[in-house]
C-alpha cells in the first residue's frame, strides 16, 4: 500500500508548534503463572497449550489474583516514586476482540494500585522530570496470527489463527501525565523515558522487558498546538516495540500533524499503527472513551488492601536506581560524561559491568564491547545482548591478550570463532591455531629472513633510522600469519642490526 502522507520539515514544526506527548507502557510480568489462574507463562510454547477455563473465560470459572504480580506492581510503583493505594480493586473493561476470549478485560480503572509518581531522565545533559499518573495491573490479551499474506498483517492474509497462551499473563500499565515543555527534544525525551523505565524494571527483575518479543511495548500519544493555545487533539500510536521506534513515532507524528494543521485540516482522535520499515504511522481505529468500555467493578475478585507493613518491607528492599547505579559506575571506571553516554547509548552498561566482574579491566571491557562487538552487532542488526558471546568469555579473551597468548588481531579472529559457536576463546584459539608464536628460535629465523630479503631497509636501521623497522616487522607478521608479537619482533630486529 502506497503511503502518501504529507509531512512538514521537523525544524519548521518545532519553530511554530508546541508538542505534548504522553506514554502508556505495557509490561508483561515474568511470573510463573498467569494473573488470575495457574496456567504457565513460558514464551514460545506450542499455541493454545497454556490455557484453562479461567483465562478462556468459560462459564463458571472463577479468577484468583496472583500475589507475585501484585507485589511486583507495588515494587514498580515504589521505584517510580508513586503512592501505593490503601484500597483498590479490579474492574471489567468490556469490549470484543477475537484475541479477548472473555469479551472483557480484567483491569483497574479509576482505582489503580499506584499513582502520582515521577521519573527523571537526562537528555543532552539536561534533566527532565516525567510525571507518572498511574501504575495499574491488568491481564494481557491473546494473539492473532494472520497468515498467507506478504506482510503478516490482515491485509492480503488468507486466514487468521488465534493463540490464547498470552491471554491472562499479568500486565502492568504505566501511564504518564501529559509531558509538556519539551520543544524540539520531545522525541529524545520520549525515548529516554522508555529507556529509563526499561532499566528500572530490569533492575527489579520482574520482567525481561524484551521489546522485540512484546514483553514491553509502548503506546505513544502525540499532539501539537500553537504556543499559548489549548492542547491539540492527540493520536495514539499503538504497540511501538523498540526504543528507536518510540523516538521515530513521536517525530513522524509531529511532522504529519503539522502538515494536516497547516492545510486547514483537523487531527482525528484515533489509534495509529507504526510502520517499522518506513518510520511512518497509518490510521487504526477511532479512539474509544472510557464510557464506551462500560467499566464496572469485577464481581468475582475481592478488593485489595495492601498491608502498610508489607509495603514498607518492599520499599526497604528496593534495588539501587539505574540512574544512580550508572553514576557510581562512571566514577569507578573514570569515564567522562561523553564516554559514559557512549556506553549507555550502546546499551552496554550491564555487559561491561559483568565483564569487569569476571576479571577484566573496565578499559578492556569497554574496548571490546564498544569496538569489535558493537561493529559485529551493527552488521547483524541485533543488540549486543543477542550476540553469542558472554561477558565471561570476553574477560577470558582479554586475559589471553594480557598473558601474551593473543594479540589484538588474533583476538578478533577468536571472537569470530566464539560467535560461530566453536567454543570458549581458549578452545577456539587452539582449534584454529591462533595463539601468538612464542618460539624464540622460530621468530629469530623469520627476522633473519626478513632482513635478508630487505637489505636496503636493514641498512637504514643500521644507520640509526629505527622507524624503518616497521617494514621488517610487517614482513615477519606476514610470514607468521599475524601470530608474532610485534613488540618482541621489533626488539629482535634492533638487536640484530645494532
């Protein structure tokens, strides 16, 4: 389908309009069982093998709330500086979709578990406070699969299949208050907020927050207005599933809405779909209001009253905030703000920390993760975490370099073998014959052959022009397939020609 949406240059948009953004983030909790039944929650199971009468909404089935999910939600709320409700309850949100077998979603409506919090994010050295309106619990829907078409979407599909394994998995929704005053930085602030949120959830170990697998997904609300005027009508771009796409979705909607407004049109309150390939959005459906969902209190679940002593115990045992954790690591590693930002941008903080914990220096760990491994990840269009190499293996690789068993060139070849699944660095180096040549006799023979083959260069070195030794070192490295230690070779050359 051709996308002929008109847009306005971004610099022109921010010169004439004020953006208001809002983010609704859904996070699947990593509990062993679903929100209201005992079904397993494992990712990737055969379709419809993790279902029961409760999560399928069969007549007579009664739900029981998952305590682990409630505890995880309270911990999330506390990390986001929210107040924890002394009394709250679930409601039925009524709507029909094929992936909603009960025809209603058990959610929290006007009585959430956590509300009124905030998160600070830093963009280009400036701190922006994002206020949190609510954190509430609900259950996830099932999943529709459209097959037979070229895109996996319903358009062109020959049939649709339904998998209810996901139906009923605990889902936390975190809703921000309208974020104003961002100006041109709106897209970057949106991305920074979702990044910080992901890091906070990860530090709590309550979800794997893998956006590519849908365990964390974001609805992006965007509107534009002229300075001093009332906020404009917002659109909601649904289920954006990467940090980069959050930023792109905000930026595109700003340029699209500006084009509509400049042409005298009006912005429709609607949901929109994000197109990963083009970075654009497309219309979804008109946005329902709360009235359309006909909320009413869930009659089969008792209201919740979290014990204040329990909440205090949870608060007393929260982990360090990721933002503070990064500051501590930056000081320990002796990095500048720019260097630490490079580590953060590469999403390598945890990997470098784990590599240091395994025995490598922070400098060496940073060199490998931000150098050779980042290059490889970019070539394969995957994240660093998805590379088939562990922090322990990177530490082992560096140890071999420190011990003189590998030089950097050989180490890079060892990495290729590790990523190919050939084993640990020591196994790859042995199997591929990549260790540095330590046989002094063999090196002396290679040096003598290089001198004999390059008499003019040898004469220059004898005359005191030691910089010419590079040519002979190159010959020796070529003869040893890069397996000689360059420093040792240089010393041998200068000794023989002195």
